[in-house]
C-alpha cells in the first residue's frame, strides 16, 4: 500500500471466481479498496472479452 501514497489512482481486477461472483470478491482487490491512500478503480471484464496483459 506504500505505492498508493504517491499514486493518483490504483486500478485492479476483481479476481472473482465462479464460487464468489461478487463485484470485488478477490482478496487483493478487497484489501486495496480498504487500505489504499488514493482512489481505487476495480475493472471487471465481460465473459468472452479478450483480456490483454
């Protein structure tokens, strides 16, 4: 979370699984949302959409 002190915004993926299809069910994204010192954007993809990375 130290990087969030100097960041304008953090962007993370939800890492949700089929068992937990909630918005931000991934443990990393949840921790970032609760502890970051800057705004956080959780980006979800639609099924069938190609992820580039």
